[in-house]
């Protein structure tokens, strides 16, 4: 008996029931297949264009470098980097660019750099700039024929100056003691880088060891004949011995230096300060000939004999 004959013999009602059971089993099978179907099957059924796009995306993800992790240091407030950190980072980036390009990269000015420069210039706690002039050497060197230098810091003491004065005149006519006057010369001469023994020797030459006897009087406190041009002209007077010493030292500064050396080296201290022209031309004692004294032949050598005696 064939399968068709067998089905024809079955009652029609039974065939309907068997068909319903088959439909139910088929639907269940499709649901189960949808739940457990491998993902690869879905990819396999995708279009060729979709597969190419997916492959390109995977390739880019595998070959793209990972983003650099910057270890940002924590500043004093634990939120911001310490001062200058970004500038250092920029410098490191410029260095990398130089290596890649094979040469230096011109720096790019930035607002941050400009602010940093302004802060450095205006900060009150910055160290002061170093002086441009060299230190004045200490010396007791002497020459002959007026070759003794005037610049320097004398290596002797105020007592040496006073002792030489009183050894040649026990009763000088100054308005202050020899020791006090010598201390003033050492103080103000050192302030401007001039030799106290040279200025003291010039004072002794001008006043005759404090005996006077010329146009200038002791009470004028004028120790270098400033303004005394002869013919009975007494020259300038100064209120105190300190004022007189400062005027003497300031007047020598005008001859030796082209610039002021202290806040008191000016015409307010020395009335003839601005009359020295040209300035800065005197280096040794003989350079004073025809300048400080006119005609002044042998003027520097006459002062030098006292300098030699003060520096045995």
C-alpha cells in the first residue's frame, strides 16, 4: 500500500488535526532557531558592502595609536599644575618638532610668555642687577713725577693721616681735631672710590699743614682752595667740616669720573662741580697740572711727596 492510499483511507477529521499539530511544531521550531542561531550566521548573511565597511572599521581601530596619557602634576592647590609647567611642556613639544624637521623651529611668542617676562621684571623679591663697574682695589702704591693713581681704596687708616699731620704741625688751625678730619676724609673718599691719602695730601698742600696764611681762612672749612683763584679772593665757605670734605671729594670726582658716584657728588655739594669740563680725564696726580691749578706746573708732584711719606 502506498503512502497516498494510506492517507486516503484516513478520516478527514484526523488529517485536519495532524496538520494543526504540524503547524504548531513548525512555529515552535522557528522560534527556537531564532533564539539560538549563531551570530556568525547573521554576519554571513550580511551584504558584501556591509562586510567591507565592518572590515575597514576593525582595521582602523587596530592600527590607530592610543591617545597619549599626560601625567599632569598637581600644584599647591591640588587642582592646577605648578607655575611654569605649561611653558615647559611647550618647550618639550618644540624640541620634538625640531628633531622631526631636522632643524630648529622658530619660537612662537605667546601671551603666557609675555606675562611671565613682565612678572620677572616687576617682582619686588628679584635680586638687584649686578653693578657694571668693577670693585675698587685697595692700594698703597705710589709713583714718582706725579704718576701716583688717584682712584682706589687706600689701605691705611685715619690715624696714619692724623699722625702725619701733627708730626709736621702740632697745632693745626682747623675747626675740628686732626683725627676727626682724617676720619671724614677716609669715609667720603671710600664712598666714591678715591684714595683718602691722595686727597689728604692735597689738603695738606693747599692749607700748609693747617697753618693757612693765604686768602682762605680756617673757619671757611675749605680744604682745597675751591673758588680761591688768587688776588685776595677767599673762595667758597662751607657750614661744617663734613660739608667741606664732601665738597673737596666731589670736586675730585668731577675730574676723575665722567659720571656721579654718590647722591652727594653734585653742584649742591660743590659749587664748582658743573664747571669741570671735560670730565673723567684725570687718572694720576700729574693730570691735575693745568686743570686743578693753573698754570699748575709740578702741582701733582708737590702733592705726591706727601703721599710717598704716608706710604713708607
